[in-house]
């Protein structure tokens, strides 16, 4: 048993980098510490504990992690500093050597963070605790909202895909998950707490069920029956795992929204082969076509990486033309980053940083064009939005069923309420449509 009396009236600050899964896990860590008597700092306070949950998807992500650690150590000089997450798993000893860091926890250890805090006395030198990739076996549940309106339910962790550019399998281990029954139980708890919307998160969520002999489609059907949850969103699902039966089910589901996020990574079949992806552009195009045939209003977001090794000018132009012709709503564009230990380093053709940037800007412009077009076609329609927690502003925002961001006049009493709005013109910076409550 951990003696939590030493934690009473202690304060903590949390800093998260990276994906929605990381934010969900940080929120769960925060809840564990709160239950032990540790509260989140208030404005102007110095923390007794700093928790940094890191990302390592790119070299820039690594740099941001180091900057965040240095900044927090400077802001909270006497705090006990804990670093966890993907960067911590991949470079534990390096992170432990950063001045001010006390402990580094890998993927298998972060669920037990509380027991590593000891008496909160700072260490002369950081200590690293990280299992090897093959020993990352535990699925740690997480369903949290933190300071958000939406809940994030972690349904799966790890990945068995070994894409040539990616370090995530090394950082998070093999694919694993909790049971459908446990996921339903967490969704029911979120509903009991007043949650209206849940985002399903994971590393490769379409692979759900590998460790429990279940499957993602059955999870979707089970969650759809949970009373009180009005909306689910599938955060990201591989195109080869997005089955027609899932698409068809979402089209008539009570609570799964017409909103899909599908990683493509490249619109060139030759580059997809170099990436060791498990599909081609024909399959991807067929998935988009299927969604749009039965859900014309559906929002489709697509992940794309530019400048990978092997992406010649010709292959990029192929990719651009393919994306240009897809009926999609948004691109999430990432510039390729060399990751140590990945198979991509064996590919000879290297794209310069300058060309990567140019290609990124070209795709971002295409994305902006597609998003604005998607929004503009919905002006004048009546949709339902879930109003999110207001900031210190005269405006609130929420998202429609099909993920259009809507701004309305601030109405704090409507936070976490579903309201019908008439969609008006774009706001000043073109990031949302103005909405008027109709009932």
C-alpha cells in the first residue's frame, strides 16, 4: 500500500505533447494523483510535481519535448519532475540526464506513476524505468475529459504494423486492448458523469480485439447501446480495417457520427509500398466513395506525410492529383522526419528539407480549399452542435454531427448541451461558421 498522507495538499502541473491518446492518458494520471490528494496548480502557483507526457512521432516532437521539460524545470525549480510517454520510452537514459528530471517512466511503468513518486525528494540524477518493447504487455484503461467537454476513451494501444517510417511500435509495444465489456462500463460511467460525446482513441483502433478475441465492429455496436451518450467519434482508423459493415452501420447509427479520420500517408502507390502500408490508393478511393454514397454529408479527414524517402517529384505529383480528386474534407499534413532505427533509412532517395516544406505548403493550401468548400456547401442548413466549455471570450463553439466548427454568442448555461443551430457565413478568420440557435 502507498502511504498517500505525504501527498496531501501537494500540487501538480501536467504538460502533454502529441496525440489524443496522450491527452487521455494524462487526464487519467491526473485523476490518480487527485485521488491521492494532489491537486492541479492554480494560476501563479509553483508546483510540487511536474508530469510531462511526451511524443516522439517526429524529430520536431522530440525537440518540443526537451523544450517543455526545460521550461517546466525553470518555472517550477523545486518540483519533482516525471517524464513519461513515447519519447521517454524510446530514449529513457537520455531524458533522465536532462537537468531537473527526477524519474523517467516507460510505457509499461506510467500506469504505476504514483508508486514511483516516493517521498517527492528530488534526485541528484534522474532515474529511468523503461521495459524493452517486447515486455510492454499491459493495457491501461483510460476514459477522461480533463478540462474538455468531450470524453476520450482509450480502446486500444500498441501496433503490430511495422511501417518503414514509424517508431510507434517500439514506443508503445504490440497491439492490445481491454474487453468490450470494460469499454461499455467506462462509457456508462462517462454517461453517469454527464458526458454526451466520446472520442474513441488508440494507436490502431481498427485492430481492437486482437488480445481478447473480439473485434472493432462488435465494440461499435455495443457502445451504440449505452444510454446517455449522444455521440461517438472514431478518432482514426486504418483504411484496410474500415470495413463496409462499419461504414454502413455508422450511416444508420443512433450515436456514431458521420465523421471519419482515415490515414492515407501517400497518394502514390509506389510510395505506399516503400512505406510498407497495407493498402493501395484504389482501396482508399473505394472507402471514400462508399462513405460518400451513403453519407453525402460525412466529414472525412485524411493524414498525409510529405517528403518521405523515395518520394520523387513524380510520385509527389501523383499523390497531389490523387488527393485533389478525392471527395474529402481536410488534410492533416506532416513533413517526414528521419527516425532512428526505422527501415526507411535504407531508402536511398532523400527529399531535402526545403522541398518537404514546399510540398507541405502545397497540400495545406489544398486542405484549406477543401475544408472551406465543405463548410460553404452547408451554409443555411440546420444542424445540432454540442457546446463546449467556454473560454474567456464573447463566443462559444461546438461541432456539428459532421464536424463543422460553429461559433455562437457566449451562453455558459448551455455548456455540454446539444442545441440546434442555423449555419450562417464564415467567421472573421474563416475557421468556423457562425451559428444562430433555433430552439
